[in-house]
């Protein structure tokens, strides 16, 4: 190798070695340390004051805030296991729950009928949602809602969402609907017998008995009216039911069903539109009732839902099914609501 070229390569090597030595010797920049919970709460308190919340409201709220490690653990470690409709339904729509639902339905029937007529929602669906969300008010969660929400905001994965829910919780208390001590709910901040998040409370909760408060914790009439109003605002049609389980012919083309997969609601509605047909059209494709008879000859559209794929049960879902999917976007949950609602009144026929 010519001496001049050797000197050049040597110089380049020296520069590279020097550069690497400099990089190695530079201190490694650590990720910014997460602020302490107390500091986060102090900053949030100032933000609340800047937003105009009264000190008399927020002082006791912020003094009560606690970090709940169990809330974070529950949020990060929600159980993942294989569930099918055949394993889900017996647990959610058990004989005990059916019995309790029928008893509550009869107990509150006069009030339920008034609320059902006012909002245009069949009482059996109100009771079914009540039973599935909180076991008729028996299981509502015992976490302080403000603490749970601030814990989840501090945890950071969905900070903006939970901060907004926290501010809605402040609004609910400011309006006098519930006291700080009584604002209890699930680890995720879902509240009361209807398990509304604070934002849902603000949008849908009702003062069913006219006492000036919207109390979804202890007042059944307010609970019923709030559930009914939610359904009404999302387009419930009390001239229709939720859907029906059906039989599909052999070699049925499953592409007629709503394509499966987790989607944003707008995308899911698009898939619904692709599947939707009249009952007459479904009959022409060979779809039948469970007793192997023809579908009703009525002017009604439905989409086909296969919660467990081609090998599982099949359902023709009507428009009210879409409303229930807005409440909880789970085929299993919505199916359990429909089944329980049907079973509540099945004994009457």
C-alpha cells in the first residue's frame, strides 16, 4: 500500500476511534423521570382553578385524592382468555339473574311503564341493562371515582380521556347530584347502577322523579329514566326488538355477515350497511327461524351477526342492536341484553 494512502487511512481510523471514544464517554441521557403523584395532583389542581372551578368544590376533592395501584393493575392486566357465546351467556344470563330480573320487572312495572312510554323504550330492556351492569344495583364498585380517574390519568396511557372524565366528575358534584363521599364506582370510573362514565352521566342522566337530582346510585327511578334516555338518544325504536337467533343453510356464504374484527364505530357501521338486507332477502338466502320455519313476512331490515364466526350461533340484528352496540361494543354483551330482555317477559306468554 502506498505510504500516502496508509497515512490517510490511518488518519480516518484515528478520527473514527476518537469519535467513538467521545460517544462512549458522553453521559447517557435518561428518560425524563415521571413526576410524583403528589406533584401531578398539584398541577391538576392549578389547572382546575384556571378552568374556573370554585375552590370550595375542589379543595375537598383534591385533599381526598389517592393513588390506587390496584386501579393501574386492573387497567393493565384485564384478563385475556378464550370466551365463546356458549360459555359467556350461562354466566351473564343465569337462572338466578333471570329470576331476579323478572321479580324486579314486576316490582317496578308501574314506574317502568311510565318511563317506557315517555322515552319510547320497552321496560324489559331497561331492566336487562340494569341487571347486567350492576346486578340490579348490588354491585356498583366501591372506588372513589375522582381518585380512580386521576390515578388512570396519572398512569398516562389515556391521560387526556381520564382527565376529561375527572372534570365531568367535578361538574356532576358542582351541580349537586352527588356528594364527594358518595361518588363511588368501578376501578375505571363507571358509576352507579347504570355504570355510566361521568361523560355519559352528563349526556344522558335524568331526574326521573323530579327531586332536582340525577341520582343513579340510590334512586331506581332516576336509573330507569337515565338508561331509557340513553337508548332514546341513540335512536331506539320501541316498535322493534333487538334481533333473533336464526339457522343458516349448509354451505352458507359467510361473507353476507358483518365482517369480524375490532373497529371504530363508523367502520363497524359501514360493515353493518354492507350486510343489511330485508327479511325477505334473508329468507331467499335460506335463513330460517330456530324451529326451521320461515322468517316473519314483515317489512324489516336486519344485518347478520356471527359472534363466534361461521361455526357459532347466527343472529339477525335489527336497528336496536346498533343502539345496544353503542352502549357496549361487544356482540356477547348485546346478545346477553337481548336474551335477558326476552326471558324477562317469556313467562307471560
